[in-house]
């Protein structure tokens, strides 16, 4: 029985070792002061070649649109909607039956925040996104974040 278990492990281990978790998107987070008590929050995605990340404006019925959830913070108010800074691509995808909107290479999601205090604080939240290439779509991922404001 022991030899069978060792043989089975020797067969399975190479497959497990070669399996990689794909993570073709790297996120960075920062804030930038643009006026007195007004800041831009930057949530920047750097996307590996051949992959694409879906826009916040991707319609229902398509792939998972990128979305942001901010934790309520009594020290800040959010002004307007998130802006996307990058080259937006659009095409009608027969697989989904809708016009999909996506970014390749890099996109910067920008949210304007007004501070109610002069003291530094953090804006916390999470984002959800999905990426695909020409052959596959990866399951949606959720990424928590914390962005320092006023430092």
C-alpha cells in the first residue's frame, strides 16, 4: 500500500507543480491632490499582452464588468462616477451577444474624492474584474484596496 501511495504521488506531483495560477493583471493604487481638499484616487491596471480587462460600462449579458465598492468613510465624499483613462476597445462578441468594451495593456480608473478634513486618512474598498484572451476567460477576481489620501 505504501509503494502504491508513493507511486501515485510521483505521478500527480509533476502536474501540480506545472499548474500555474494565472494572474495577468497587476493593480496599483495611489492618490493625487488636484485642489484644496480634492483628490483623485487612481486604481491602475497593467494588463499582460494578449489579455483584456472589461470596462465599467460593459453591458449586462456580457462578461463581468469591472466594478468598484468603496467602504463608507465619514471623512470623504465621492464626486461623480469613475472615469476610465485608457484606449477603450469595442466589438460585438457573438459569444455574449452584446457589444463588449475592454482595455488592453493599461487602464487607469479615476475617482474624485473631497476630503472633509485636513488630516490624512485612507479610502478602502474592493474591486471586481474579469479578464479574457482569445482562448479563455478567467473567473472574476475581487481585490481589496486601501488608498492613503492627504499624505
